[in-house]
């Protein structure tokens, strides 16, 4: 799990395989993220793609932990803020089976985890071994625009 600022994206350019992180970072840096419409953006086929979304944050108790077996997430807040929570996958209890098609497993909320308020221009990187719970509100619900860049790790 990494929490960082947009200004530091280039630091992570060399991570991963086949230059996939570099492609993700190039996409984030070469687009006016505030003007991107909601939807899916193909960057490098199934190896690197992005989902732009908008929503209102929800109470922490209503948000769900999740993890992915094949993809790392760069969860970048474009506008607004939300609480993202991290916990190692091996400390979490699955609340259902792994969904291979969506590459996601959900977990219950029995672990408090490490909570961080992430603001516009900040992001968290969650690797496959990182359980994460996005979309939670920091106090009152607020509107968020976010881009999640998915990087295939295998």
C-alpha cells in the first residue's frame, strides 16, 4: 500500500513488469483528469486500463473491503475526498467467493485497518496482497470524482 501525491507519480514509473506502471503514469499525467467522462479507458489492452467514476461517499461501516488477485489499483482522487482503508489480505475474512471474471474478493468489516483521508490530487496504490476499502466518507458524505487505473501483475 502506498499513499502519495500526484507530484510524485514518476517515482513509481519503474515498478512492475513490461513498463505497465509507466503506461499508467503517462496516462494520468497526459490527460486533464477533471474533464474525463465517466467510463472505461483502454491504455494497454487488459494489461493497463482505467475506470473513471463519480459517486457520493458512504459511511465506513457500509463500505466493503476488497482485493484483487491479478491487478494492482492506483486509486487517484480527482476531486473531493474519501477515506480509504488498508489491511493485509491475510488479516481479513472473505465474505464471499473470489469472482474470477471481475478479479475481486470481498471481505467483512471485522478489521479496523489503517485509515487515510485521500484528497484531490492524491492516490493510493493497492497491490494484490493489499485489502482495501474505498468510498468511505470523512464525516459527512461528499461527492468524489476518481480514476482507478488497473495494472495487471501477471
